[in-house]
C-alpha cells in the first residue's frame, strides 16, 4: 500500500473499540500516531470476552497512538455527547467516526424476545445514528472527514432475512445511513462508507456464539478488516463515499495480493460472512 497516506494526528471516535474488530482498527490507526476515542461499555474483564476500555487504551498507546477511554453506552445520547465532548476537548477536534458497535441475535420471530429486539435496534441502528448525528458538527470542520459503518451491502434476498430478520434489519439500518447520508453530505465533503468482511473474522463473538474453534480456524484475522479500514479512511473523502465495500476487494485495489497471511489457519477453506452470496 501507499504508505505516504497516514492517519497521524487524526482523531477517531470508535464505538465498541475495547475488543475485536473495533480495537484492531484502533490499533492500526495508532501505528500512524492517531488519537483514538474509545467509546465502549466494558470497564471490567469478562471470562469469555477479554479486554476493557482501559486495556485497549494501553495497547493503543504502546502502538504509538494517543487514547482516551470513555465509558459509553451508545443507546443513550447523553453518554455519546459526553464522550464526543471529552474527546474534542482532549484532542482538539474530530476527524473520523467508526460505527463498529452492534448486537448479535440470530433468532427467528418466536425466539426473539422484545428485549433482544430492542437491544439490536438500539445499539446497531439507533446507536450509529446518534453517534453520527452528534459527531457531525465536528466532522464538518475537519479536513478529510470520514464516517465508516461496519455493516454489509444491502442484499434483499430472502435467505438473509429468514430466521434472523430482526438482526438483519438492525445491520441493514447502518447501511441505509450510508446510502442516505453519503448523498446528504456529499457537497460538504463528509465521506460515508460501509465496510464488511468477505469471510468470517476470528473474534470472540464467532468463537462463543457462532461456531467455536472450528469456525475460528475457517476465519481470517481481524487485521484484514483494519487494513481495509485504514485504506478507506486515508482516501479523499470527496471521492471515496457512498460505497458498500468488502475488505478483500479494498485491499486488492491497494495492490495487496497475499491474503493467506490473514488466515487463522492457512489452507483451511474459508467461510463466507453473512449477507454475501
């Protein structure tokens, strides 16, 4: 990749950055010397979900970035507003938003409790909307502002709704924001893109909720998503907007040819992620 592009001194607000893909994106930006606002709920470690906002902050600073850990539940706009305010006060502005936090619930109509339904919509759909809305006054002042939603292409085939329509709706809402807001803010130069992995990604959610070690071994490392995110966020916001982007395709455009390096277990057939035919 063209290393002259950099996120050095950029301030990035990342939801769900205490672990998984969110943290990996933060660490990739930190290697450039970026400022990361870690907006997540986790302040104490969990037996099956390692990492807190404080351990993530330590890793980010060791990687070369600056970090501000702010306990934030994005379901509540006052907490989001406070986190953004603290980040802007600490770093002097806001350049990028990564809407990564979401809730997973792969259950059908009769199995999905309304509590779980509300959780998915409140975090994924509403939460990403609130974060973007409250960040926008600062993004409009930034040089090369980006909003990146970790959400899939809008694929309307029945198979991607049957059995988990509530989850699909919550993730597709994040992509609808990209569709609408990329046009709404095109003249102001704020980029809106969606990024989604081509294959399953080795995260705690995959291990604990979707398929255990067998699925982990058929997955790629989160680094493929963070490398793709870096490529998108260092592009010109006026020309790179409105895209429903796939990690492998983004990196191929950047000249990457070695995708085996991202495999958890090279040689093992990879499992495609949801929403991709």
